[in-house]
């Protein structure tokens, strides 16, 4: 967004933009003994956030995310094209954790740590802003740790680190440069549109290590694997896959493990829940897909034989169901989109 600065600041243009991350717990993301509380209905997974943010406060009130990182920034540019001033606005928005035990329900407010707004970095015709937001859930989470006192009663820390670069000509660029390995982080552009996602969650690593010095409030961040956003059609079919009449099978793949091989028979379609799947055909890499992508439909449409090899590029969790439970027209549209994407990337 660009607008002239009020009187008293003649010939100065103000450019503003933002980037927002929403962090949430997807289905099947919790592992180990802690998952028992989720399966018993004491804790809860989250429905995916919307593809567009129009009312962040409303989403917070509806318990739709665990925390949000809202990085807003501005620059003022003189008539000579030089950046005169720059600054931050926005910050962290912590959600809550709803726990249920029988008829009792209680909402625990998360504890927010101080927002880390790094000094703006100035370059030729641009300013880069970086902001870390996060905290811990309000529910105690006793767990073993490999140092004194050997039991931690506080929940691990969650966070995301966003970067926003504003240019003197009004352009804005953003990225997520770091994030806790759990939960899932979705990133939205200045218009509130879903633009990218974290590609991998690791509950066990997060539960054991993300506290104290192992966080941006200590002396380290965690690199974030970011993937492209799936299509609206894939989001619709994903809901049908996870909540349809046939319960999906959940597959756990190690990095390098083949999910399906080109030329072999197959009847399932696959939803990537976590991690990155690589698509190869005739030994050539065509594309990589992250969480939310729906794959494998072409075997159902083209004679029951796999047309490509799907391999886990990282550790992955994948949901599988028989393709015949989906509408034929929807799968044809999905396959058409994949052909276009693979032609561009290949």
C-alpha cells in the first residue's frame, strides 16, 4: 500500500505492506504418548485456516490458530527516490488451548514472549524488516529432558520468524526465515492471501528441545522448509479425503522411500500431510509437492498404471484412499493442473 504523507512532509511517499503467519495443529501431527490426549478429545487438532485472512480477531476468538505473527512495516520515500525513514507496526497475537474433560471445558491462554523486532537492514533502495513472535501454551506439559532437572513442566516454545523487504518503488517481498519445528505455519501476503506454507513438522524434536537457549530468545532459530500453496480444488478434495466415508490410511515414509513407482498398478490417491514428495518420470525430476498436495490421480484416470514415481524427499506423512471415491470430473481437473505444473517445473 502506498499513499502520500500528510501536509508537513511535502513530496514524500509512504509505502506500507505486511506478511502474516498463522500457526496451527493439523490432524495426525501429534505423535507419541501425548497423542492419547488428542485422540481422547481432551486436546484438539485444528481445522485448516482459511485461504484468506479477512478477520484475524474473529479467527482468534473462534480458536482457529495457536498464534499469529503479524509483521507490518513502512518506509517513507522522498521525491529523489531516497528512503527517508522506516519503521515497524504489528506484532504477535497469541491464541489459546481448549481442554475438555467430560462435560468440563476450559480455555488456557497462551503465554506470549516479547516480540523480537530486529533493527531494519538498509540497502540500496530497500529496507528489510525481521520479526520473531511466539511463546508457550498455557497448559503445563511435563516431559523428560536430557539435562537437569530432567523433567520440564512448561510447554515447549513455538515461534515463527518473518522477513519483509520494502523497496523504494513500492514493491514488497517476504519470506519465513525460521520457525519452530511444530506446529504448522501458513504464510499470508499483504493482501491476506495464503502464499506459502511450512513443509515439515517434527513434534518429537519440538517437544524435547524447543525451550531455553534452543529458541530465538536464547541463541538459535530453526530453519524453515517452505513449500508452495495447493489449489482451491485440492483443499476441497483434501477435506473429502480426510472426512469422507472411507477412513484414510496414514503412511509414514522415510526420506528417500518410494511411495509409488512408475509402471506399477495403483488405485489410491495420496494427500501429503507433512513433508515433501518428489515426482519423477523416466528418471527425470518433474516437481516437488508439500503439505496439502493431492497426488496419484492419473493412474485411476489412465488405466490403473502409475505414470510417475513418487518419492519422499524428506520424512513424510501421507494419507491414502481409493481414488474411486472421488468425482471423476474433479480428478480430471486435478490431473490437468498437475500436467501444467510439471511442464513448467520440468
